[in-house]
């Protein structure tokens, strides 16, 4: 706090000095309280952001790791059951094990879905498009407009935006009697959501309703703004602004991981001179090296992917040694019984 005398010739009296000291003391307490409130809000935002990022990571790890493992175990149990068809007691044990695996898979799937809305796995834009289509009906037309790229948003922002739009559309369907609802999403320095309908507008507050409070809390806990107003000539407008810091996208992580060598089941060893291991392909036009069986997004079957790379072949010694032609690697000229060629994939 800065104070000055009325003129350069005047000085503060003892009473004025004591008054200023008391005023400065109370002002310092108020300023410190404001600073603590801001620090608390920042800490809360960081905590929520970290929580949602961790939930997104856990969902991805459970879905891509534990899901295929359980599916592979179930396949092995079914294969073992066929081998012991003439042993009833062993068959009953395998049936019980298969039932336990099925129960465990269902529980893990439920846990994964509770961590984060499954629709967000395809991105926020696709999730909002699917949500708007879910509320489309013969009496209500929902129109979605997205401005900007919604990829790479923090997980907390994605979840909050998805939940707010879903709750707003629910209110439009139940209470507004609207025929058209516009959902506008704009990404700039913040993510802005605007849900507008042509219904009856804001009515009296319904007892026990938590929809508006839930949307407001989701916005304010991330440092955002929530505003709901009447729309002329009739209808309701909800505007939400969610500020965020840029997050590291999965594409950037994947690009950084391309330079890291990967192994399957055992450490990679250099092949003997004259033997070039090959990677078995699925026979598709794209030359994919992935072995996929089924389409249940890792929950129905197990899968394994092999990154395509050209192994380093040591230089043959001697002038008479010639590298094997590409078409003769797996042919009659090629391999010893211990060769690893063709095992991968």
C-alpha cells in the first residue's frame, strides 16, 4: 500500500501513522486471503487435470494390456478343453476356469468404462457427434458445428466438455419443448461450448434438479465460466468457456517411440551370416505385420503387432559369399533347421 502526504511540506501526524498501520495490517490479511484462494484454485485445477490424465492412461493400459491377456487365456482354456474331451473331471475344472475368466473380463471392462467415457476413445469431436445423434428424433433436430482441431486436448477438458454437452442435451429433450438445438464448439486459447435451443426458455427452478449445478461445477473446477441466459425471442442459451494448457498428444508420444527398438518374447540377436529373417505378413495390400483375430477391440481375442524393420545383416566374409536374393530367403536355398526366419508374426 502506497500513501502520500497532502503536500511535500506536510508530514503525517502520529494518529495518521497509527491509522495507516492498522489499515495496512487489515489490507495485508485480505490480500493474503485472496492469494491463498487463487493458489487453492490452481492446485485444484492441477489435481483434476492430473486425475483425468491418469484415468486416461489407466484405461488405455487396461484395454490394450490386460484385455488381450484375458482373451488369450480364455482361448487357451478352450483349446485345452478340446484336448481333454474324454476326461470329464478335467473338463469340469476347465469349464469353471473359463467361467471365472469370463467374469473377470466383464469386471475389468466395467472398471475401464467407469474410468472414462468410452466414446472419448475416438476423440472429442466424434464423441460429441455421436452424442448429438443419440438425441436426434422426429421432434428434435440437433445440429453440431465444430471450429478448430479438438485433438490433443487435456483429458479433464475432454471429459468436462462431453459431460456438459450431454447434460445440456438431456435438459433440452426433457424440459425445453424445442424443435432445434444448436451445439457450437470452438477451440482457440480455450474451449468454448454453446448450446442454444428454440424452446420455451428458462422456467422456474425445479426442486431436486442438479443438472445446471453439475454443469456449473464442472466448468468452475477447471477455472472456466458457465453462463445460462434467455434467448430472444424464445429459447435458452448456455455458454461455457474452459481454459486449458496444451497437452502432449498421443501422436507425439507414438512418434518418439518409433525410434525405440522392440522385442517379442526374447532378446533380439544378430542373425548368422547369409540368413535374413523375414516377418510374416497377413496378406493385405498394405503389407501389415499385425496378426489380428476378431474385432472386439482387444476384449474378444488376443492380438500381437510387430513393427516392421530391416535387420542389420553382417557383411559376408570372403569374395565367394553372395547375399541371398529376396525371393530365395524362405525357399529351398535358404535356411537351417534352427533359423528364426518366419517365426515372428
